[in-house]
């Protein structure tokens, strides 16, 4: 709070808030570490072709289940493909998928939730009844159903993971709106003849979004894990694509003899999700206007 | 409040009907007819047609939908498995208790371990206990549950030989599936609870309570926690649904003979009645959990209660 008062005569509120958020975010060690490692993971997966001399689908039968060595630090899989290379390329699938599905789901969910929670009455009832039906099929189950119908694959996995995430955002945002609805500041906005869109997204949203941010952050991680789960049971991204979940699926039959084949893809998922969650936690702390140090 | 309860219960029936409709509609568009999978490659088009005709999958959508809804919701007949020729309901009778037990144990562990941990963290905010528990919770939510399951099999079954890796013979078979199903829920719950309690700690009514000299114990247990736990209870309903859906993948890892494995067999074998029955049953449990949570929510949140008692029942 102190940095606001110092210096500037009368800083515009919006600027100082944004600056405050950025400052809090970057000075939070957990968030910073998460962001840096996540950036490294993203860079490695983007520049994978320059970082490794193998291709993810190079088959070499002399190297079947080769143990980790200098040439192949993480060993080789059932077809003698270099594990490290496959892991590096694998990040592309999981990251794109996780971010796209979670963000699209959150934007749709929060928007619907805001409208329902603020409008109340009939709108709220109809929306929430639809969400009742929607969310009574748990996300993972819905994803399995959609993947079964649409077929496995990258685009369909994104669709499957997005659809399941929407009711959560709606419910969370709407529940917060219910508490916030009767607040005086909204009354004041209405008295000033503020447009509804402005009230919803400029005034109401910042006050109801902090739990949703935690939720959305976790849903990025959750989406990555869900997609890996789908791939594991054979409904997500298919082999030979080097997706982490499908690598786990390919490796499960040799769990007793070659444990590293399933150890490393899982560690990659966990590390990525962990970094996203660490960053998200920092973001939550930074965004919460009511935070007191 | 009676009206609220009645309304919610009636809605459960509507929800289940809608879920049935949704499941049928989505499954209707699955490419490939049963004959393509169940008959041998030598079968002629005529044989395939007759096979499909016997199963009724050549009828128009609306006829099939009507028959499905009538059989499922009026006659409680979920159809017969195309592959095993066993009524789906009969098979579900054996399997549902296992999956339901797994999900219920998981949610009980979530609530009774996750919530107290979250409260403890919030009470000791930024102290070593808080940091330690939050690091553990962070690790918990970041680990794919099915990978944790695989790692447990590797450690406890392959290396140490303490626990059986699959099946359902004895109580030891349940240990790893239960842990795999509940770790994420506990971690999520602890984090959400902590976050909810911290929001409340800063609330004005807590300051007011302290200012007027309410003993600290009462501030926490009478003023703060009841308010903080409202959103947490709301989340438990969804958590149950997630636990139930999560069992599908976990059951696959442990070859645990529950609804999930049955459903996966159904998906792989184009066994529509099996898939429909499994999804409907899992969704029904999830819907009931949400209903229970909504009822509790209505009773404990005075703001919602007031809406219904202050003449606003029709809103």
C-alpha cells in the first residue's frame, strides 16, 4: 500500500492497480520461480527441433528399452525412440491443449456466471438449471463421452476438456455474485446509470473473480492432467504422437521391467502443472484487492 | 424452505431425464454401428443390416430416443449388453457398490482431512506449518492421479510386494485405489478452504466481533468458520462428481471391477447400452450429491434462505 502514496501527486487508480499487481507478482518468489520454469518448459518444447538431434518418431530397433545413457539420457521406449526427444516435443501438446481449453472454458463460464448471478430471477434460474444438467455429468465423464463420439485426436481433446470446464466457472462466479449482488457499490453504479455490461465486467467482476482465478489456474493444470488421463485410457491424443499421457499408456505394460518409461512422462506432467499452479497462486495473491500485507 | 426442498427434489428428476436425453443423443452420433464391430469381417451387408435391425439401431433417431427413455425411466431396463448378452442393470448391481464405495470414501477423506488442514493453514498463515502443508497440497494437486497410482504400484506392489497391484479380493486391494482417488481432492479442498477462510479473516464482521470483545475462540468458531465454509461445502458436491468420474481412469489402472472399467469395455466394444447405463448411473450419483449440497447450502446460507422465505419463492 505504501508505494501508492509515495511520489506521484495523484496517480490514476487504474495504472497504480496494474503496477501494484505486476510488482506483487514479480516479487513473489513462488510465482516467479513457477513462471521461469514454465517459460523454460515452453521454450524447450517450442525449440525442441534445435535442442535434440533425434526426431520424436525415429525408430531404432537396436535401442529397444535402452537404459539411460550419455547418448540417450532418459533411455529409449518400446520402439527405440529417444525418450528425452519425445518428452521435449510432448510439451507442445499438453501446454497448447491445457491453456486453450481452460481459458476458453473460463471465459465462457465466467461470462455466463456473471450474467446469471447479477441478473437473478428468471435468467438465473434458467441458466442454473441448464448448468445443473450440464454439471451433473462430471467433466471427465463428459470428456470421455465426447471423445468417444467425436473420435480421439488433438482438436477433439481440446473440445472435450473445454466443455467439462464451463459449469464450474459458472457456478463459482455465480455463487460469488449472489453474495456481492446486494452490495452498495453496485447500487451506486446503477444510480449513476452505468451500463450493465460496464457494471458486470468493470465493477462486479474484479470483486468476484479472485476465487475463479484460483479455479481457472487449477483448471489449466487439471485440464493437462485430464487430457493425459484421456490419452492414457486411449481416448485422447493417439500414439505415435509423443504426448505425455499416451507415452504413459504405451509404457504401462512394462512398468515392472522398465519403470523409467513411465516415470519421466509423469514427472513432466507434474512439473508443468506444478509451475502453472505456483504462478496461479501468486497471481491470486497479486490480484486480490483486499489483500493486506 | 419446504418449497425450496420440494423444488430441488423435483428438479433432480428433470435433471436425470435431461441427462438421459443428452447421453442418448451424444451416443447416437458415435460413428460405426454395432454390427461393424461385433460381426466378423466376412459378414455381408445384408447380415450386418439384419443384425442392426434386431438391435433396433436402424430406426429413426426419435423412435430410438423414445424407446430408450421409456425403457430406462419407466421400466428401469437399461438394455442388454450387445457383447456379453447380460442385462446392464444386473452387471451394474455388482459393480455400482464398489465404485460408489470408492467415491464415498474418497469424499469423506476429502472433507475430514482437507477442510481441517485448510483451516489450520489459514490460522497459521505464513508460518512454517502453513508453508509445509501448502507445499504438500501443491504437490498433491499437480500430480496426475493415475500416474500416482502407477507409481504406487511400482513401489508397493513391484518393489516392496506389500499390496496386490490389481483385483478386489481383500481389503488390501482397496488401499491404493482409495489413496489415488482422494489425494487430489484432499489437496484441492485444503487449498480452497484456506483461501476461503483467509477471505473471511479480512471481513468486516470479524473485525467487529473482535472489536466488541468476543473471545477469540468464538470469533473463529461462531463468526468466521460458518461463513468461510459456505463456499467450501458448495465445492464438495462437485468434488464428489470429480471423484466418481476420476474412478474411471483409476479403476482402469488397478483393473478394479467397478463401473469405470465396465464403461471402458463398453466404449471399446461399441456396446452402447453398457456405456449409456454406466454414464447415467455415474451422472445420477453426481446429481444427487449436487442436490444434497444445494439443500445444505439453502439451509445454512441466510441470504439464500431469506430469498425463499421473504415471499420470493417463485423467483
